[in-house]
């Protein structure tokens, strides 16, 4: 078998070129997948994690007030607590595909960077589907663990969603004293988003853009969500992504056919499981 070649080791390719293309792939994912606007990127350590390693992510935690002068009397303020949650990079995936004649010729002529650039959109779509599916699976599992909010006694869908929003709004614990609606996002399964969209379009939007709002909460159509409705504090789920340092091009064993191989690693975890709630709008739902 011909030895696989990492694209940044060739005379016409550099590691910096690879990073540029990886940045473009991640940019495509950011543009085309809704979960990217929801995921928590508040990393405590900006260093790049490795597969099997962890990265610490910040969660929402509010400061507390105390009687004026008490901190100075004690010659100390409240200690800053560590609100980081460790997310393990525990999932490895790979994209491996045979190259078409056109792609092989491109690789032969211009090197791996040109090939990676030509396949960028396809790789971004493949990765995005995998990452978004993992995101909504974790979101749904988190909501299910908390138990569905019972809105069965409410007949109107909008009122059911308002009850769901108020559930999150009223949370008080060691981390938060209520959650403002501008810090929430409501994700709806497509059938329910479609049912409500015509109504939401008529509502006032102080942001003056295409964002849909319901009772002051951003609403998103979540095509990979199976639950009817989930409300969360933005950033409740973290999903750090690690791109491999090598994009390989080589020949399949015993074949003249070339392949392209791109591994990547990620971890998905709820870092604010106390701020995620779901409800059924019609009938029972399950993960």
C-alpha cells in the first residue's frame, strides 16, 4: 500500500494552509447549521484540547449582592467560584472517500490543499450533520432527565409555550436567580415551528431582523429535534471540536484508487442542565 501523505508536508502545502482550510470548513458549518448559534464556546482554557482530553467550559452564574459594608467590614469579598465544567473530547469520527477522476487529477496537479478546498463544502455538510445530531441528542436527554413540563391542562399552543418559558424564567438556585428571556432560546420541531411561523411574523421584533420571537424569546426551527419544544438558557450545551492535524491522501490497499481521509474529534455535554426544559404540545414525545 502506498504511504498516505499528509497534505501539509508537501512542497506546495504548509500547516498554515491546512489551518486556513479547516477554518473555512468550520465557517461553513457555522453558517449552515442552527445548533452553531446555540452551542457554548466560553472556554476557560483557550488551548486546543486533544482526543481523549478535556476542555473546561464556563456556565451561567450570577454574582450575589450583600448588605452594604459587610464585605469591607470582614476585609474580604465573596470568593470567586470556579464555574467551569469539564467536557471530555471523547468522540472520534472520520470521513473517508474514494476520489473521482477529477479529484485525483486535481490532487496530482495541485496537491492536497487544493483537493481539500474543492471538497470543503461536502466535508462541512457531513461533519455538520454529525455534530448537530449529537447536540440535539444531548439537549433532549438533558430535558428528559429534568422531566417534561406538564402543560396538558392548557389548550392553546402559544399558552403552552408561555408556560414552558416561565418555567425557565423562574429558576432560582445556587447559580441563577431567574433567567431573563433575552438569554433564552426556544427550539421547536419543524411541524410546530411551521404552525407558529405565520403568527410570529406578525409580532413586533425590536431586533428588526429575521429572528423569530415569541414572548420575547428567540425561536428556532430545529429539524433534528424530536421533542416538540425545548427552552434553554443559551449556551446550555457545549461541544468543543478538534480537527485532526493531518488530512491524508493515499491509495487503497491493492487498488489504484485514491482516497481522502479526514478524522475529527469532539465532545458534547450539558454544562447547564438545570436550565433546560421541554414540553409536549400535542401528544407524548420521546427521545
